[in-house]
C-alpha cells in the first residue's frame, strides 16, 4: 500500500513541475492525492530535502526528496527510492488534475503551506 501511495505521489508530481524549476514550487507546499478508491494522501515539502507524508490512516511518515535531472526522487519510510518520469510543467499553487495509472485515476492538487 505504501509503495502504491508513493508511486501515486510521484505520478501526481510529475505533471506539475518544470525542468528549470523542478522543485522550486514544492518547498513549503503540499500535494494532495485522492486515489481511485477515495483515499487521500498528502505530501508536504517543508524544505529542499525533506517530506512528510500523511497517509490515509492518519500516520505521518518522514522522508526525503531530491532532484535527479528532470525528475523528483523520493524516499519515505521503509520504501525504496521512487522517481517520477520526466517532468514538463512548473509547479503552481492551486493547480490540479488527474493522472491515470495502473491502479486507476489519481486526482492531485497543490496547496500552499502545510495542509495537514
């Protein structure tokens, strides 16, 4: 389940960043992910190297993130590092969308600050 959550997080983020500013819009903000079954996971980026995931069960899991070329790579809990596919668009607070993946559609939205 955690791997699915991390994969969904990375897929959601892959649609909201630009190569030039790949991580700039993340710092201090939250990406909210709603899975195909309605579960909600939030990813907060307090600084340029750390994340906190709020899982659907309410647990908060610390982790790290980094930029690798034009991808964001994230590690959280006991899961191995997971990297996004190449990123095309710059992050924007207030932006949202839907990503279709193997497990179904994941809705994502970027909000300002820590949203949990």
